[in-house]
C-alpha cells in the first residue's frame, strides 16, 4: 500500500512540519496475497481482453499487534547549504497559503477494527492530537493508494482521506525493446 500525505497551510504564518505518525498500521504482511477474495471473482481466462478490473474484498494478514509508523522531518533554516537541501527529510517551512506533498511511503496491507489514525507534529507549541481517519472501512488492502490531505488552520486541522486502487501505467521506452 502506498501512502501520500499532503499538508495545506491556511494559517497566517509559516508552518514548520516536523513529522507525522500513522497508528494501527500492520507492521508486516504476507509476501503473496493470502486468503484473498476478489470482486468479481478471479478466474482463469483465455484472453487478456476478458480480464475485468477487480477489487480486493477480503484478505488475511499475519496475527500481530497493530503498530505505529512515524516519519520525522528536519526544518531547514534560511542559511541552509545545498548539501543540507539534498536530504529528502529536510524541508523548508510551508508558507502561509501554500501546500506541500510529502515523500510517499510504502507499507504493508493493514486491518484495524478501531480505525486508523494520523497525527501531525508541528514545530513549537502547536501539536495536533491523534485523529481517527473517517471514511476508511478498517481495511487497507495491498495494491491501494491511501491519500491523506491535512488542512491546517489557526483553530483546527481537517483531514480528507481517499483510497484508490493502483492503476496500470503503460511504459513505452524508446530503447531496449525491438521495434515492430
């Protein structure tokens, strides 16, 4: 599962994001799908044209205690050197009215009966407590992309969440393959 977090600053001052945390995520998964149920059912077929898009409706994960994923960032100072800027986890403050999409992370498929939660860590006294992500069914199967959009205002943080299945991308490189 791929996770993308976008933070929008609707405050009147720069926002210094120092990290985020996702809770109730599975720390491990099976290498291959296990006890997976698809809709429509996955069947052998003679032709690729007969393959319909499918959704995973049920699956198993190893028995485990749900874990926490945490990503930390360092805030760059105005005097940061080009070498400092090479670090993908170092970033400039998010200007007022601006947004930033954070580097994507890849995680095991997860199930959470209590729901998944997110927490933003902001520099200074302004800390955001865990917020359960509404709109998730307690299941994040493999081959999905979880988008979390956090809008920070002076009074609160609002979250919007989407889960999309991966889509194929046809690659047509101009090298390495014989031309027809």
